[in-house]
């Protein structure tokens, strides 16, 4: 009995299909399809406006679901159409495999076995050995670049975020997307992670045959698109996702439980926690608007302080407190910088006051930040040291 035959049943039981987006890969397409057919006939092929013999090749497989596009619209668009078709056919999961021959259909069981063991909706990305001989240097660099930004945007560290060999949980990934080219594969994993979908790597094989493989990645255009997308995703992560997750954690635990578990009972010393409080207060009050989250997390990491505590106290600049911070900064700054306009006018907004007295505001803001940082840090240390002294000490073995 063919060892691959049982996977036909498993693919059906898991309601899993294989999606193959293809564009002008006539040299390798047939081999990819034949390889996948060894494990399942639940195959959806998207012919993304190919101008070679792709249509002729696909006509030899009437048992497959094939979507023919008149014009090339991009890999992301092809995958989106594939996901939509898979859902309409009743599939719950989809494995995507590139048609350029770099992926091994024999790795399909790797995805299936991991999915079965996970027992939950999970997004799996095949992790390639980018150090092996034959891997283009631009692919290795691009992957390292992508891995870093994925970590920054989600807090999830992966070894390979650009591999097209993936397993998607169709019902839990986002339903609406905004990109249609290569950058789609970044958008989908970042936004899935933001939804709480586990995104993980599994090891796969890879083969780069420079004679037959055709890559449609355009270094300048596609790298620019990816850079723009990452800029947008970083902005959303800083100003929405991280604050949202932080307050969800507090809401889920309750403030009292969060305070005791994440602040008082963390493994850090009272002095380290106090310094983390001081850092958060300083960054929250100082005029770093728009960059506070990035700065406080970066400095907490650099100084090896408690990132949760530092981030929590950096939110001292919440909207209700902003007018008081601005007014206090302007008043303090007036002792050191000559005032160029009245601090308060009936018709003046907070931003008007800052614009008219910018140097005064900046000077006062840094001074206020330093004073409040020292005050909160000192009081925090006293409180934390008190609670620490009251905590039961672990018993030592005699």
C-alpha cells in the first residue's frame, strides 16, 4: 500500500485542501501538482494570468478546482481567491505551496501531523534552512529583515516569515485584507497574530533550482511595498495593538490581581521595579509624543528593566491627564525660558499654547518629567520594598 494513501483520508477528515497559486511556472507546475496528488486531490489552482503553457498543463487535470484569471493580479490576490474558493467548498484548512518547485510535496504530512497534535486553530509556516548551499543571498537577507519586523509588530519570534509553504486556519484568519501582491503574506500572518491565532514555524525542505525556477519577485517594487506595509503595521502595533492587549490583560485579571501578579510578585527586585516605574513616568511626560511606546520598550529592553511596569506607567499621558501635563510643563518652563505668549487664553487650545511657547514647553516638560520620575520612583521603591519585606521567605534546607 502506498504510504501516502492514508493522508487522503486525513486531509478529508480535517477538511484540508492544498492551494497552488501559479504564474508562468510551466517548467515546474506539473511536477508540483503530481507531487501533491500523492497526498490529496483536494487541490485548488489559481492560474494568475499566465502567458506560457500553464493553461494547457492544467487542462490535463479535470479533477482539480482551477480558477483562471485573464490578467496577472499578484500572488496575494491569487491566495485571497483561493481562500474564498476553499471556504465555499467547505474546507477548514488550506496548505499553500509555491509552483516554482522550491517546496517538497512530501512535507505535506509534516503540516498534517502538527495540526493533529495541536488540536486548535493554528497558522503554520514552513521554516527553510536559509544557510544551505544554493539559497540566494537576497532571499536570506529579505527573510531576516521580515523576521525582525514580524517580531517587533507581534512580539512573536520566528525563523522564517517569508516561506510560501504554509497551513492556514481558514475560519480564524482575518476575513478582509488590503494587499494583493507579495506583501500579502506578511499582512496575513501579522494580523492573524493580532487576532490571537498562534503562528509557528515547522521545519521543511527547500530546493532552489536556478535553471528551472522562475521568481516573479521584483526587488525594488516589492521591497518598497513590503517596507510601506511594515511602516503601517508598526504604527498600528504601537498605537493600537499593544495598548489594547495591555488593557485586555488588566481587564481579564482585574487591576488588583494584575498589580500583585505582574508588578509586586514579579521576580525583579524592588529597586529594578522602581527604576522601571521612573522610566515609564519620564517617557510618559517628556515630549516624545508618537514615540513613547517605542522608546519605553526599547529603553526597558536596553537597560534590562521590567517592560510591563515601564509600559504601564508610561501611560501617565492618557488624554484626561494631558491638559494638566501641558499646563504644568508651561508653568515650570516659564521660570527658565522667557514667555512669548500668555499661557492661558480663552480662545487658545492646548496645541496653540505649545506652538506659541514651544521652547518653554519643551524645557518645562523635561524638568517635570525628571521631577515626577524621581518622585514616583522613590515612592514606588518604598512601597515595593515594604511589600517585599512582608512576603514569606522560602524555607532553606537544613
